[in-house]
C-alpha cells in the first residue's frame, strides 16, 4: 500500500504539578537528553511533513528547546482535555492531507518502528483510527480498551468512567493514536465533555466513529515503551529502564562491562568493540570510545573522544573537547578539557591539561598544570612530540614546549622551550647545616618551660 504523508501532534500541555519543578515536565532529561527531544528524534525518522507541539504553562521553554527542529509550538489555554488539546493544532495543520500521529511529550521512548506499525495498521483496511495499547496485570488507573480477537475496538473507557468488569480488563490505552487528517477534525468537533471529569477526551473519537459504522483497531506494544512520566520517581524509573536496555545493547555489541548496573550512559554514547568499562563510570553526552580502549573505574567523560587502545582512569575526568589519541594514557585524578593528546602520550597522575596540544609520546609528570586562564581569556599550551614534563610543573599559557624538550620538576614555565632544550624555572635551594636540630631543641625547651 502506498504511503501517505505523515504529520505528528505532540501533546505537552500538562502542568506537571507532581514534578514540583520550574522546568517544563517534557524537558526533564532521560540519559542526558530532554524527554521531548527523545520523542522528536524518533518522529524525525518518519520524515514528517509537519510536527506540532501543543503546550500550556512554560510553553516558552519548549519553544526554546525545539528551536531549529522545524516543529511548531501552539498553546492550549485553558486545558480542557486531550481532545481539546489536539484541536489546537488544527490551524497549524491547515492544508495537510495525510496521516496524523498523536503522541505525548511525557511518553518519550516510543520507537519509530512502533509508529510505523501504527501507520501501517491505519492504511490496512481503513479503520477510523489506530490506538496503541499495552497490557498490565495490574492496570491501575489507565483507560481500558475492550477489543475483539482481531484487534477491532468494541469500546474505550476512561478508568473513572469504567464499571468493575471493564476495570478488570488488562488491555490499556497508552493515549497514542493514528488518524487520517480528513477524519480527525470532524470527529473531534463531535466530542462532548459529558463525563466525570467534564473534559473532552480524545479516545471518544473511537466510539463516535464506531457509532457511524467505522470501527477502529488497537496495535499492541510492551508497557515499557509507553511508560510515561508524571513525577520525579517515575522519571528515575524510566531512566533506570533506559539504562538497563542500553547496557544490554552495549554488551551485545561487544563491550565488556565489569559491573553493568554501575555504568551510566548518555543517549548518544558510542563505544567500539572490545572496549572495557570498569565499575562506576559515567558517560555524559557526546562521548566516542574507539575499539580496544579501557575506561577504568570512577571516571567521568563528557563531550570527549577516546582513541583505539587508550586507557582512561581510574578517577579521571574528560571534559568537552578532550581528544585522547590511540594508546594514550590518562591516569588517576587527571582532568582533560579542550585538549588533544597524541598517540602514546601519557598523563598518568594528578594533573590538569586544558586548552592544550600534546604531541605523540609526550610524558607529563604528576601534578602538572597547564595554566590556561588569565582571568579574561583562555590560552593554548603546546607540548611537542616526545617532550618530558617533570612533576609539579606549571606551564603558563600561551607557551610552547618543543619536541623532545625536558621541563625540570617543580618549574613554572612562562617562556617557550625550544626543541630538545631543558627548561628549568625554580628558586635556588639553600641548605643551613644543623638548623633543624637547633630548632627542635629550642622548641622542646620552650614547651617544657610552659
């Protein structure tokens, strides 16, 4: 069957009161990415002609978050139910003739594959609508779907309006639907608010169409895919479920996770084959780790790339712009920010490397700091190939340490060190014979007299 154009309406007008937050509910993150952007990414795989987000309070935050995505934001004010919310998108979809997906911004993990199944069902046999359902043994307060064996919907009912027999049904309504644009707006115009909550319910269009002799169908998916977020506890639970899935996928892809339950991924973490991740590692957004690298325990990476066979950690921090070359070492209590380490370079202990270019095979001793900020601007430190930086050195940028150069331990380097040269900048050592013994004797006598 030929595909028709697709549009998406994302409902995000709920007040999110239970989140107790000044941030719009759909902008709270899962795996380092706002829930709404998870959903928009999945919708984007369908290449929709139009996408409309329906918002209420804090709508300006949604505007700012999706700027540049091509989605249009419209307001629902006041909030009179889900059918009323969808109606607010009618003007934005004026002239659109195709299939409309109705989604929820706080149900962020529904996949593009499931959306395609809904659209395929809408095009097969021409049902009035397709509803996405799921099953729970303890269905709680979800709306129920009463359906025949072939998926034809006999009745949809909100929990508050359901009788005991209907509440015993385990097939639940996720709220997600697919409807032809030609059917959607006339059906919505016929929805009433004659119910316990005095709201205009979107599922009512299914029963209105059925009364016209046009049945609808249910497509089922797993409950996890349509889990919604109404509280911070539910947000944490969805994060837990997402992380569990991502850990399993990483291991299936050839990554060794020593203690999987202690690893936290971002939505875009990319790990190569034969990567080993030790316990208690956190990946922020924008991390790429090449084949054979090792990320040791208690490290934190964000906006960084790690080359093939490199070793990071334990207790290392890679900040945005860190680029660690193949087989390079970044050791314990080392922080790297906006710096490139060449192949086989080593920064093994207690150092800060920021705004720097470090050449291949360079060795940076313990306690070394690139002093990159003068209070007004950041400056670059360049360390050449094969250079050796002695422990407890301060490299005051802008400065260049040449290839093969050596910086003496304890130096504060403020001028360039040429290739192959030695740079030393420290005070002259003074030795006073017997001073320490005389000092201790004097202090001991004084203390005894007291």
